[in-house]
C-alpha cells in the first residue's frame, strides 16, 4: 500500500511538472502585443539606427556596412516601383524589409521582438519574412 501511495504521489508530481513546463513555454512563446507597445515605423529603433546611427553600430547590428547594405538593397529592389496613391500605404519601406530579413536570419529573435524593433505587427513581420 505504501508503494502505491508513493507511485501515485510520483505521478501527481510528474503531472504537475509537465503542466508547469507547458504553462511556462506557452507564456514565453506568446506573440500577442498590445497596440501601445508598438511604435510607429518611422519612430522605431530600426528607423533611428538607419537615419541617425553611426557606422560601427550599423555594422554590428546588421552584419554589413552601410555601403554594402545599400548595394544589396539596390540589387534586390531594382525595378520595383513606388506605390501610387491607391490602397493602403505600405507599412515598411524596402530598407526596413531587407534589414528585418537580415535580423531574422542572423539572430534568434522571435516575431514579437522583431515587431518591437521594427514597429510592425506580427502579421506584417511574417509576410515580409516570407516575401524576402
């Protein structure tokens, strides 16, 4: 009888451990962002780095110098026309799209953190990564 109680207690502890592990992972991988957490794409940390960051910081974060980044941008987006006045405006410019794909490929950041850096929603982040 004592052995059965120890076994049942052990099974209960195992079930509790599995539930806590599952709860921890679901909280860590949550991708919900509140509207107030997102900055405008023009005020995002990426825009600040691109427009006002120094060359060494740009190299450290993107993995390439500004000149190499602009050459890659020109190769990838050659012949792409600017949108006319119809429809919704594009949330991210081509520079941000390129850097988003570089960040995604070069780091272990999830969509939630990329969205905070680039000022976009997880849907836009996913579409840009799939497009690139």
